[in-house]
């Protein structure tokens, strides 16, 4: 008769690691909600969250949406969104908690929404050396931003492209320290760029909208910008450094190779 194998001893680091990951995700959720509130021209309460609205950039989905960061009634949510966003032609809902997002998926799909899953990725690798990108202002990025938006949205009207470029002005309201970083080519033109949002009090930093100009793809400029952003955030005392990436697109794998791990997901629903 063979003796039963002893039960494995519990790993004491397991529960602690899981609790730590949950705490990091809560910090990131709080940062996203606070940034959204601060960036908005006005907010409208919605059960479980709020609508962030900006009449100046009414064509931008990223400046006009409902953010759900608490418990909500999934069946009632489509009606609440319609009421809060009534003047606008589009509807958009971001649900921060994954389980809540899954519960809302059915009612919102029946109301005509499509779902995009966005991963929340936290940097856990070594902090790189400063990459060599430098801070720039919006006028320096206006041309490259316009070109990239036309590349991503070739059928968009000019007024939409203009709104997507100029909305970066509103982002300066979102955090105490908002920077635009760019890596430049040999002629001094921006080749790749990104936003960096810093909250030194809470120790949280977000890297957003990392884009490379079509003529400079594959030349390492994005890595220069990312390394600079990570080093800048670390030097500012931000131990929680994160970005977001589409779940079904290739950049998520590039971020993984550079030390990012997925810690959560945001359900983003849209209806045009």
C-alpha cells in the first residue's frame, strides 16, 4: 500500500502577493477616476459613478464618457447613460472593475454597445536609465499628432482630427504634473511621443498615448520615450507606474517584454 503524498505547505507569500496586487489595482483605479474628474469641464452623477463631459471637445469619446467606479445596476445603466449624455451623439462607458464590467456587458450589448477590453499594465521590471526623450509643449506635437490621427482614422472628418489633437490641452487639468515627452530624429523633429501623468502625493504615474510617427517606426524611438517616462516617474517617487493597452493588439506584448504585467482590465463600451 503506497503512503499518500503529504499535502503541499501553503506559500505564505501567495496571499500577501495577491493582497498587494489588489491594493495596487485599487490605487490605479482611484488615480483614473480622479484624473477623469479633474480633466472634465463638468461632471454629472450617475449611480455607481459619473459622466465626465467637455463641451469644448464634444467630438472626443475620450473626453465625454461615463465612468463607473462603484456598484451599479447593470440593467438600469443604459438609461442612466442616455440621461447623462443626452446632448451628445455618441455614448461611451468605462467600467473599472472587471466583474462589474462583465455584469454590465449583456445589458449594454442589448442597448447597442460594442465592447473593447483595455488591459491595465503595471511596470514591475527594473527602472531603466533615462532614455533621452525630453519634455515638449503641445505646439511642437501638433503636426505629428495630426499626421498620426489621420493615419489611424483615415475617414474621420477634419473637425474630428482637430478635436483629437487639441484635446491634449484638457489633459493638463487631470493631474498636478502632466508632461508631454518626445524622442526626436536627427533633424530635431518629434519621432515618438507620450503623455506622463504624475501624482507624487499618492505615488502613482500613468504613461498614456505612446505613439511613433509612421516614418520612424522600428527605429527605437518608442523605447526611448518609455524609458524616459519610467525613470522620470521613479525619480518623482511614483512606485506605482502603469499604462493601458488594448487586449487584442500587439503593443501589449511589447510592453510585457519591457517589464509590464497585466493587473486588471477596464471594460470600455461605445455606441455611435
